[in-house]
C-alpha cells in the first residue's frame, strides 16, 4: 500500500460497477480508472447532458471497458426508486456500488422530500439507494459498497433535529454532519452485513485535499486550485476500497500523507463520534423512517 495507484487495480473484466455522481470530480476519475481495467461502469448522474458528455469522454479514452448512463437524482427518493428499477432491468448483479456523489456547503436548500440538502443527498439518498439495490449486490460473488466520507467528519456530531432544515442553517456544520453520517453508515452497514452472513462487504473512504467542483461554494477553492491533489489522485482511496484484495471489510481509507491531506491510500483515522454504535443505530432508524426503505433489520 505504500504507493498504491490506479495501475494496481486488479482486472475488472466482467464486473459491474455503479458510481453515483460519475460525471465529474472523484466519480469521473473513478469511472475512468475502472473502465480502463475492463469494468462495465454504470454512471448514475443527475444531469443527463453532463452525464452523456462524461460517458463519451470515458468511452473514447478507455475502450477496454464499457460505460453506460442512468439518471439518478439523490435529492429525490422517487428518483432513487426509479433508478433502482432501471438498474434491475440493466443488470442481474452489481459487483461494486460506489456511493460517491455529494454536495458541499451550498446555500440552504431542501430535497424534494423536505430534507436539508446535504444530509438528504449525501446520506439519506445513498442509504435508500443501497437498500434498493442490495439484492443485486447479493447476487454477485463478493460485492462491495464504498461510501465517501471526509476529513470534515472529525469534530462533527449528529443533530437529529436538523434533518428537515428547520433549525438555523450552518452550511459547514451541516456538511460535517452529513459526512459523519456517511462514515457511520458504512461502518453500521458492515456490522449488519456480517450479522446476516452476507457476502457483501462495506467500506468508507475520503479524498483528503482534492480539487473538484465540489468546492465551488467554499473558500477552499482558491487553495485547492493551487495546492490540492488532482481528482485522479484523490480518487485512489475509494478505488482501493472498491478493488484491492487487501482492503479490510469495514475499513476506512484516505491519503496516507501528513494529516491525511495528500498521499497514497492508507487506513484513515476514524473520529470518536463515528465509533458511537448507539448513535449509529439511531441514525439507521432515522434513515429508515425518513426514506421508507428498510433492510438488514
């Protein structure tokens, strides 16, 4: 793992990999790397036009794989359900679900279903998606779910009263909360999969300091443009979690350099709040209630 790169991704021929938010940033970099290794990549994108442009770029650059596009808006539970139905038509199994899409400190907004946008997209949408395609993951020999968290999860806490956005909106705190929820979800999912003796395994990853369009609402953008890693480098931890034989189920991976900001994939630091299994249980139940999707109970 000292210098694990995209060249170390095992052959992915015959494997079906679903990536949310695959038209840009880390998702695009992941889709491109996996297509180069022969995967059948299904890009789950909100904007059909941008998604098609990204699909065409990857298809031209990586002829070894195949690249398809399906519409998915994680800010709409109705869209999540429709995507899951379309995916069941498109394939009989999924080898990797990469819960990559996200929003970062936007102006206040709500999802179609009335949830604060960041917790709704980053956590609740992916929670519902994972549950709705779990049977396709179970149909693969050893499927993996990889969920994106962030360094920002450290110092965060879950405020269950903030999910509908009725409390005073603090964009950064809401983002931190959503990424803490993502990490807690990945770890709780692994515990539940293990208890069910499932062949599916769950992982989390974070990209450290990576420049992507995600920072467009952030003062970090100027710093990122000059000093941060490229999306190709920042995607390595999630690619490691998705494909490396040595990745540990339930593991969390990020850049291995100073403060986990730069570098090659290594096990990442899990903040104290993310280890609270009682809060994780409440969070899982809250997601079930919010989305109406129940699984691994």
